């Protein structure tokens, strides 16, 4: 992975917190919907994106911090995507491009109602 400065590392950590909060909310929806809730796949997708983002950082980076405010997974995903855009400059690494694509797909899914 490329060498990031402290601001970039904190940007990724913030994005991970947003993704984890969106996943938590989605899991709550899935649990409320019962064992065959379509929200389960959506929640798994967000969890996978959060794990993918966490793998971009060295293990020694602390990911704890303030819990993002919000109750809408789509809005939290949108905020995470905005942070990703800051990092995806001229030639981002393929892992960052793949993560951006995954988060964009999750936003589409959330906004299209495909997760319902």
C-alpha cells in the first residue's frame, strides 16, 4: 500500500467508522426482519467493505474514535464515499479503486431499495 500521511490514515479510519455504523444499522434492520430478511446480504456487503478498508491500514492504527451520528445507512455510506473520493486522486491504487466501487454499489443498492 502506498505511504500515507497522518491525515490520509485518519480519513480511512473515519471511513471505516462510517461503514461500521452503517453495517450496525443494517444488521439491526436484518434482525428485525427475521431469518430471511433481504437486509442480511446488504449488511454483509457493508461489513465486507469495512473489512476491506481496514485492510488498507497497518494493524497498529487504532480505529476507535467517535461513533458517527446518523440512523440512515445510505447517508452514512454516502459520507464514506465522500471520504474515499478525497483519497482517489489521479492514480489511486487498485485496492482503493475497488473499495470505491464497492461502496458506490452499496449506495446504489441502498437508494434503489434493492436491500429491502
